[in-house]
C-alpha cells in the first residue's frame, strides 16, 4: 500500500513545473509589504484554475487570499507568502552583486518559493481528497507582508484561523529539517518628532531640532542595549531626516524601530523602556514626540506532536536530490559569502557535513539546533491560536546570508525548484497523515491547549494598531 509520502510525491510531481513557473513569475515582479497585488493575483488565479473556492481581501488585507477545497472533517491550513524586500534587486544566477545605487525590491528571503510550494502542497492535498473517501478540508492562505508588516498577526486578530485544526508552513533554507520552534516576539514602532524650524546661522536659538531629537534617541537606545536581556534585539532606521538643507533647523524627523524580546511579556517591558528614551530625547530638545506601533509578532509556540510527525515524513522521503551542476553553482556563490558564514551555519545547526557539498542534504531533527539564534516571524501569532509546524527545505547554498543579494540570485535556479517541490511533498504528506489519523490530530490539539494553559496568548498588536496598507 502506498505511503502518504509516495502519494504526495506523485501528486506534486504531476503539477510541479506549473508551480516552478509561478515561483519564477513572482520572483520576476518582487513587491513589498501589502503591495503584492501582482503576486497575490497570480496565486488567486492558480487557486481558481485548480478548483478551490477562493476568498480575497481576508482580514481586511487587500492582498490576503484564501482557497478551500474538500468537505466535512477537520481543516488543515497550509500557509504561503509572497512579499519581497527593498533594495535587493539582482539578476538571477549572478555571482556578483548589483552595484546600482537605486536598487528595487528583490526576493532576498525566498518568499517566491515559499508561496508556490505551499500552494502546490495544498493542490496535492486537494487532489488526494477528491480521489479518496477521506473527509476533511485543506485551506491555502496567501499571507501578505511577513517582512515587517505582520500580515498574519492582523489575520489572527480578524479571526481568520478561528476554525482551523492545524497549520503547516515552511521556509526556504540552506538545510533540510525541522529547526527549534524559537523566535523573538517583536514590535515595529514609528517615532515622529516635531520641533520648530529656524535659520541655522542667523537665529539658531529660535529653532528646536527634531533631527537632534532622533539622534539623541538613537544614542540613548544604544546605551540601553547594555542593560537588556541577552536575546533581546533593538534596531532602527532613520526614515525622515527633516530635509536636505543643513542651514535650516529641521522641524520634523522620524525614526523606525524594531524591538525584539524572547516572549511577549519581555517585549512589552522593552518597548516601555524605549518609549522612555524617546520621551527623554524630546525633553532634551524641547520637541514633541508621538509614536505608533505598526507590527506585532509573538514568539513561536512549538508543537512536538506535529514536529515529530513531519520529521517522520521527512525521514521516509529523504532530502532533496541535487546534481553536480547544482553543487557547482552553490560552491561558486559560496565564494562571495562573508568569512565564517558557512562554518557558523554548520555549527548552529549541529551538522556533521562534508565540505565538498555546498547544498546540504543532512536532515535536521526537531529541536536539535541552537535555540539562541532566532529572528521574528508572524507565524508566531498563528502558533498561539492553532497547532502549527514549520519545515525547512534546502533551496540555497549552506552559509548564504539571510536577506542578501545571494539569496535573490539563487531564487530561480534548478536547486531552488527542487527544494520547492521537496517542501511541497513533506507538507502535503504531513497534512494527509493528520486527515487520516484523527487521534494524532487530537493529540496535537491537546498539546497546544496544555501549552496555552501554561502561558496564555498576549497579542503584541495593540488594539489601535493599523496595518500600513
């Protein structure tokens, strides 16, 4: 009798070239947070062609989409993304960075692959349901604005996952497996200072510099860094300098901060401390400050039942298969990486791998990686309202820096396509197992409920927060 990974393999192989093309078309038109109109429409059109019932604008987000297929039974959600990053425009397959001073967006986190593979997995599950007697539904969620927009956080707040029994997703990576379900809770906050303009030479005493306030705030936060928990992170970018004329005291200036903590409680305390620094900077410069929180991402809540199930599917199916041409290009692009990036990644993942292989096929077991290395993701918000599991499949060379031109360069290569298909198989097989085994799904839900009893969900999005659509 065929296993679910065998069934998923054949269902994915039958449709994979269509979704390689979808991934490439999204790569060709990279779009930023909440502006993914072309990418969202490509995913919507694909869902309609495959026979899904489609909803658009879910949660009040114009580029958020959902497709559902099947009937009765539990609902398994498969989550995809398609947003890009600013300033990473790059030629596919290039071994040198684009030196243009006015670079456009680029898929420096592989979300072109992420969305296409998730949709392909949902198609495989849909076709499995239609050809079997299994009751259940599969949903594909096309989620916008993961990169600094917290799209899923706003979807969670809208109740979009309220009736979902389990959620499955993945992310392109330089390894294959299930990493620690660890991420940092996160808020992104815009601080706007308002002062008074004046002639910087004739009457500087009449001016009150908003730019001075921004600079003093940044200095204060940099001193604060010494006195925050070791895993916490604070970053900023000045988004409005108040103009380009140095002989005018700047009346307006703005800075955008990202504050990260190990969980939502730690995050809340850190944000309050940053607010105090902003108020202090305003006092010192006799300016005023106002702020608004625009994103909120919770730390991940893991689910060992789902992680172990997905890893069993991975062990049965194996890692992606790469050929000599794939390895040769990966080795070439590794030569462009910062010193130590390959060794650092191997150490973080606890891999014992051959240096002759740039595209790694070792399998990373659940919770075996370094838990101290973490970013933030709006998957965290989903994980607190529904049992959630996230997978990694190899799509780029070991050691590739995150959010880099090197990831963009590798995003349309044959190795990336192979990783895309591999991820789709593992996600589809995991979903099928949950639909076939109600007791296992209930075990995952019971685990989730018990973890929620230990620590209830604190939404990091204030009620007043509004998505920057």
